[in-house]
């Protein structure tokens, strides 16, 4: 197995590789976060936030009920 394979999936078999695996995991997460905050990344996931809506009817009733918010929130 190559070093990249050893550190890129979960906990490495060799305890000495744990710092490298932790670094790789953090770097991978930062790189993905950076990409998905760019216009290209937002388009890739279909993000449409930060745009005005003509109206907002609130969350779906089944979701409000499932989260147990029916008594707390009046839409």
C-alpha cells in the first residue's frame, strides 16, 4: 500500500502515521470547504442562498412536527 492510501481512510494501521492522517484529514476538509464556498462550488451543489424570495411560507409542516417544534413556533 502507498502512504496516501495508508493515511487517507480512517485510522491508520501504523500508529506512527496518525499525525500524518490527522493532517491529511484536516487539509482535505479545508480544501473541500474552500471549493464549496466559491461560485463554481456553490453551483455544483445547487446552492441558491443569498437571494431574495418573493415569499416564504415557512418550513414544511411535517418537518416542524418531526423536530418537535409545533408548540414553540407559530408559522
